[in-house]
C-alpha cells in the first residue's frame, strides 16, 4: 500500500508566508524559509511553495526565496506562481525544487504541460487547480469551475474536464484546491476531491479546509486523495506533523513516520 503524504503549504507574498480565508484577508504568518525548515524537521513528506501574487501581478516568481528554501530542506519541494514558460520551469528546478506547479499559465496555454513533461519528465509537472462550486450548466456540467489569478478570474472551464485534459497533456500530479473551503478549517471539499480522484490515474493532492486530523483521515480514505495539503492547522500551532501522522496511523491510514 502506498503511503499517503502530508504536505504543508506555504503561500508567499512579498517574501513572507501569508494565510487567508477563501483567498481573502491574508495575514502575515512568518518567514517561509524558517517555516520550511521547521516543517522538514517535524517530518513533513513534501513541501509546497506558492508565490500567490506572481501571476496576478504579472511578475516572475521570487527565485531567491525558492533557492534559500531549497537549501534548508531535504524533502521533495514543489513551487508554483508566476511560471509561464519552460525556461521558468528550468530556473525553478535549478534553484532546488523537485516539482513545478502550473495553474494560471496552464489554463491560458495548456501546451506548457506537455512541454514541461517532455523537458523534465511528468513527475516534475503538477497541475494546480483552483476551483469554485457554481450552478451546474451545459458549460460546467460538474458544478465546479476553474478560477485563475488567485481566485479572481472565472474561466468558464469545467474542473472535471480540465483534470482529465491535463492528465492527457502530461501532468504527473494534480493539486486540487477548493476556494470555498480554503482557510476555513471546516474540512476538505469531499465531493470535488472524490470526483477528481476517481476520474484520473495520477495522484491527487487535496487542498483547502484542513482544520483537524479527522479532516485528513476523511479526505485520504473516503475521498481517495493521495495526499493532503495543510496550512492553517499547523501554521497557528494547533497541531504538529507528528501528531497528525500518529492520528492517521491509529485510524488506518498508511503514512510515513519519518522522524
């Protein structure tokens, strides 16, 4: 049985880790480099770093922060935000990341998924999906729509269709973020996560809504996610990686006890 992964997420703006609720009202949490090291030492399986305003501000990712973070940790490290070309991908990988997450750029230019997979291997290319629940329609039959630019721009693209299309284009993994659940600490969006997990044959990381270990157990077992992204529940010191993993192990979830 493959181990389920627990992945802290660092949303970074202006060089600082930040956290909001449903992509709004972000507050400063701390230094991303120090937090990355802290989570690595706690036993995180991987780490995700998002430069959350790079795409909307039309600027490159803060590569210096990526490089300094990579120097402090020795676990897989995924980076997203402001990555628009294969050369941007190359720069991030050379700075020390193992994976590149594309979101807005992939929606605007789906070919970047294929180009990245050919250049660096599918395992390096993660599709980030920011998703909002909407009324079902002929255009959005699943009832879940793709939103880009950090939750600002609705694209009229059905999330289920886009997940399948991205897999066909060469994505090696999907990081599925529910805007509705983001930062609420009330649990993951189970319906969305299960729908996508059952529709594709690549790993799906559930993101948005984790508030207590029970939420992770549910999304990993019932919604069939391969990994769970966490932020608020550990950023604010309510839980530790070790405590979360011990809870999951006790409740029948296979996790790496890597400390």
